[in-house]
């Protein structure tokens, strides 16, 4: 069945849709008849189509471990599946990729129910990941107030520090509910927040004083703790330039590896300490060493200047292995003062896109209070249909047209899918139907 293209385009949408569907059915019917002819003995010019044997075909099934499945269930907020998996034997202590626990994952995705179940099953609320973040750190940076309350009721230690020396309070946003909850909890437990911040600002000078005292008493500067971490590791990760200078001037090993094969150069590169990277390279720290993740310092550099500096040092290091007379890589004196250091957070976690139900609730609240100038300024826009702090705070007000006599679709003589679609599309084109995308 063929039809002229101009004639097809001139037809109304409903007729054109029915006609095209009929043509497609004719094509499928003709194809089916042809295939049936080819299947007959001697049909189709002797061509025989043999179906592949199915009796001996192996059915391959992909199975995931219970640990992987329960992580997916937590992310999807499938609480029923979480309970079933735990009943089937899923380990509540299953580690995640960052070295944290399932509780870190619950805090990231604001799954309070799953977190409460895991805590009841004995999961340690103070467990820290590879950056020494607890689940409370994650909940604070994501501004999940309900999760923060749950962890506080479970007895989490609010003073545990990450590798940068920050407690969960340092990752809250001033004026948010999470910040208020943490501060109130600290005050009720007798913690003076201003005094605590004053002590933190004095840490570099305190460590410098301790190192100088250790030097004067001829103590060892290369001592390690149980994790293989030295004083140089701590100073480089924390950005204590003067401490690093004193340690290197007094002959400390510039490239000790801890139990995870991280060197001070790895830590300085990861945390954006440009001036310390320059100091370590001047003292012949090896830029080609690999950590437990098979990364060189240049592979985890926090900024382009650090990465470029390390790549040049790697090239010179390889050349010096072949020819010791090759001079070491020159360092840029601009980086010595610390002006190019970057304060890089350990993790860059932002609140995830909100569930549809929560978005609808917030949109209703926005519409309810739009006359008062209320808006949603707390949640930044992340492809979720909500306006951020810089966008408009009021929903667009649309004046609808009055109903027409023929607006009742039940009055149509023919009530089929195609006719309904045609009528709806016609009304939408005439601004008689409005849709609101979530």
C-alpha cells in the first residue's frame, strides 16, 4: 500500500496516524508471510532456515554479592530489600569503595531507615574511612539533619577529626538545621566551640615547638606510629610549611612510605600543598613512587601547578637514573611562600538530587508562599527542576483560558487513542492545556 507524501501530510493528525499504523501492519504481515514461505520445505528457492538448538544452550546468569546488592538497595531507598538481604546473611560491616561502612553510604543518600537498622545490628557509628571521615562528617557536608540526629542518638563521637583535622561541625553550613543541631549538642556536652577553634589555629605553632624540642633533645625524627606514619607525613598533609622545613633541614628521610605506601609527597600533592611539594623535590624526594592504589604523586595532584611540577620532576628523575650527571629538575621560587597553596577539602560531596516526592512537596510549599516572596534557597539546582539561590524564587503564574463548550472530550463521536491524542494536541497548541514539568 503506497500513498503520496503530500496527500499524507495534508490529512488531519488522527487520520494520518491511523493510516500510517495500517501501512505498518501491512508491512509486518507481508514480512511474516515471506518468512513462513521460507520455512516450508522447498520454499524460497531451496533456502532452509534452521532454528538454533535450544536444548543444550547454557543460560548464563550474572550474580552479584550480597554486599554489592545491599549497597544498591540503600542507594535506591529500597528498605524492604535491605531487610531481606540482612536476613539472608548480608554482612552489615561490608566496606564500601572509600574504605567506609554502609553507614557512610546511608549518610550520603539520607537513608535514615537503613541506617537505623544497621546501627541496631551493631554497626560501629564511629568507623572512619580512608580519609578518617565518619558517617557524621558525610551527613554534615550533605546537610542531612535527620541522619545527624540519628547518629547523635546512637552515640557518635562528634569530635573525631579527619586527616585535615576537621570535625563534622567544620563541614556544616552556617544557619542550617544541621549546624544548629551539632552546635546545640556540643554546648549541652560542655564543649566550648570558640575555644576549640582557637586551639585548632594554634596547632601549627604547637607542632613546630614540639619538633624543635625533639631536635634539641636529639630525638629521632623518623619515628613511625602503628600505621607507619611519620612526623613528615603529618606535617605535609596538614600544610605546616615551617615544620616541614625544620624536619628536612635536620636530615629527616624525605620519602618514607607508610603501611599503605603513601609518601609525604603523595599527601602534599593530594591536599594542594604546592610549597611543600617544592620543598620535598628540592630534598630529592622520589616523584615516581607508587602508593597502594598504584598512583604516583602527579596522578593525585590537586592543582595543575603541582601536577606540572611533578611531571617535570619525574622526567628528570628517570634521566638521572640513566645519567647521574643530569642536574635535578629546577623548582619555581614562586611556590616557596605558600601563596599558591590550595585549601582542598578531602571530599567534595554535594547534596544529591531530591526524590520526586520531596521535590513536589517543596514546589507546593514554594507556590503556597510565593505571595510572601518565599523561595527555595537552601537547595542548589542540580537538574532537579528547582531554582537555586541565583534563580527566580517564584513559580511562573499562568493565566488559563476559560473553558470552551467543546472542552469535554466525552462529547467526541469517536473515542479512540488516536482521536484523543489528536484532540489533546490541538488543545495544547491553542494554549488550552498546560503541563508543569517537575
